[in-house]
C-alpha cells in the first residue's frame, strides 16, 4: 500500500511516502515558517522525487492533533480533501502518539509533550514494548507540574520526547528523580514515516466528519459554557 | 460559438460561510452551495475566528461533494479551481486555500487566487454582462469601497472607508438599539416602520473625496440615545433606525452618483452583503434617474452575501487573463485589490 503521511501539528513539518515496507521518502523540517506556504510544495516535490503521481496514493495518514490549532487544521484540510477527491482512505493518528513512536524501542513509559502555554502541556502516556507503543493515558492538556506528580504512581522508567521537553524537563526531573530521562534531541522531531506506520493497519475515518482533536474547546466556547453554567446555578 | 466552455470551481471560506460553486464561462451558475455558520456565532454576538475555522474544517469536503453532486460533474472535468486568498479571517481563509491547493494538485488543474471583493463585484456578472468602464459600490460587514473598473480584471479603488465599514456601523448601532446579531437586516426592517426625524450627521469629507467615514455617525447615534435616556425621554427605535439608515444611504448613494458622473461609467454595480439592504436598493434606484444613460445592476440577495459562485466568476476572468497560483499560495488576510 502506498501511503502519504502528513504532520503539521507543531513547527515540525513532516511528509512521508511509504510504499509497503519501504519508506521511499521523508521531508522533515523544524523551522518557524508558515506551513500553509510549504506543505503542498513539499508534497508535490516529494511525490515527484518518488516518481509517483497523486492518483497512485492509496491512503493518507494525518496527525490529527493535539498541537497548534492552525497547524493541525492545515494538515487535516489537505488530508481530507486529498482523500475525498482521490477516493482513498483517510486515517487520523494522535500527533502525540506519532511523537512517542520515535521512542518505540525504549523499555518503559514514553511521555510525548508539546508546550501548551501558561505552564501547561499537551501530553499522554504511552508504553513502549518491543517496537510497539500502546496508549496508557489518553492525550490531555495538563500543568506540567501536575503531570509530573501523577507520573509518580508508575514505577517504570520514563522517557520524555518532543522538542518542547527542554522547556519542562526540570519539573519532571525534580519530581521523578532518576526515573525520568529525556530523549536525545535527534529523536524529538516526530517522524512522518512512523505516522504512516501507525496508520497502516487502522480502520479508516469517515472523511466528511473527520476533524482535528483539539483537546481544548475554543476559548469563546469555553467562556460561553461557563456563563451558561453560572446561569443554571442561580 | 466554437470556443470550448470553461468550468471553474470556486471556493470561499473568508468568514463564516463555507461555500463552493461551479460556474460556466464566468456567467452561468451550475451549482452553488453555501453552508452558513451564522447560528453558531449568534450566541457570541459576532464571528469568533477560531470557531469559524473549526466549522470550515467540518464542512469543507461536504460542501465540495454537494457541489459536485448538484453539478453532476467530476473534478477532472473542471478547467480551474478558484479560491478566495484574502482578505478575511486568516484561519478561515486557510481552509479554503489548502483545500483548493489539494484539489488542484490531485487533478493537475490550474489554481487561481481571487480577491474577495473582486468576487463580490463579479457576482454581478452572473446576472448581467459587464459594460466598461463601470463603477462598483461594495458594501459589507468588512468593506465600504467604490471601485472603478476600466476593463476585466482591473480594479481601481477610488474611495474607501477611513474607519468603520458600513456593515460594521450597522452592527454597532444595532447593538446600541439592543437588536440581535447580525444587526443589518434588523435595522433595515425597523427603518421601514420609522421616520428619519432624528438629526444625525453626514460625513461628506473634503470636496471631491469618494472616501467614507461612519464612526462619527455611529458615535452620534450612541450619544443621542444616551442623552435621551438621561433626560428620561424615549426615542422610538424605529425612528432611530430610519434616521441612521437615511444618513448611511444618503452618503453612499450621493458619492456613487458623483463618481459615476465624474468617471463617465456605463454601469453601476452594487456588491457585498449590505447590498441586501432594502433602503440602499430603493434609494439607489431612485437616484439613478439622474443618470438615465447608466445601467444599475443589483444581484439577487443570495449573490450579495458571501458565496463561491462569485469567486468562480471572478476566477474565470483571471484564468482567461493567464493568472495562475502555485502550490505556495497562501491566505492573505490583508490582501489589496
Ligand atoms: Zn464578503
């Protein structure tokens, strides 16, 4: 199966073309540049390098969030539109799971993380075992300090992965001592080929109803709901 | 005509409508689909950009599929994809732009970026062929512009608002009158029941200027309401709506008439969401008697508000003029016409 994988959920832009068991090509950059300008040209040039026409793609795997709202939406919009117009399957995979997959040969727990401002992080808990990863705690947004405390309940080694690890590793090291390690910086960029691999055997999404997993409500919506809540309590 | 027909798919997501349409030869609507989010934004009293963007992602392929189904066409049969590249809400624009790029890439068909206002102007061509030179009065929630066109695809902004857009002033005055969002249609309706007896200013600006200004008028309405309340008087909201509308319409129409005469245009086109305003339509028709040789074109309401048929119509002309966008096309929230 020829798979196109797209990840634009952080500053890292990742595009991969995977054909069966072969990673034919990957483009990964970690730059503070505009995804909207760069993603389609990157897909175009990668397919061209791989001598592949768009109509040969059989499946699209996209990182569905959490992450930058705008970033995730760019990837998801391209993925949905391509899958719909080419009549092929679409798979959405957690952006954090894709990040954790870089550490799938670690023996223990993998904590992928992205900064979510004001001390918070998008994170989840994944168990790595023999080259596979499995979700233990669902993706969430949480204060890094609170998450470090919750992780004390696990007595397996923990690996932090993700480019934003450096912003928060102090909280984890302080709370968890030697039980926590930070992945080598060379593992922090999520690899789109791992994303393709994760999406290879999953059930396709309904293309039309597929939306990003933002984790958080839009701020206006959250405020509105809070006001409704106050209203009912009166 | 031996020339081949041209079919262009338009995509528009600049604000709170997810829209797609197919237009034949820039003039004939084959399919026109608009998914409005208005209800969702009503509870916030205005369009919330993040929520608009979320809705666009939810709607985009559904709207595209419905458009293709109604047209009974395949994407491969299209000659180009035209998309609004700006101005508008950046997050919202990005959905249309990236969907358009994906379609153009998948089927290797040309991609054309369209300015939202060019789209509004070209909505008129779906009703009546353009005759140049022409003058377009573009009035919407975000725009108040007089655009002079010497020929297809050439836009010269000869007048624009220096502060609020007309539609924005309508929404703010509606809020002051405690009318629900969006305020424009409510004021238009109330105005019909009232009389323009309240003295409000008209901003003519300096002699010969075709620019507009509505913030002074908006403040005058708010002050008048405030002062009346302090004196314990009640102003009829109907009269306030009628007086406000009279001021807006008088300035819009008068400047349009002056510019039309000065530029010797053959047509006046009304464009944008506020073109749905009954008061504006009536007054414009009335004043057109002063320029009997000039034709007035007002599109039906469904083509005045945001839609993608207008984007496809404008895109067709740009396509014929050789304009092409690359896969690097971006959303530009402050794109100039
Ligand atoms: Zn508009």
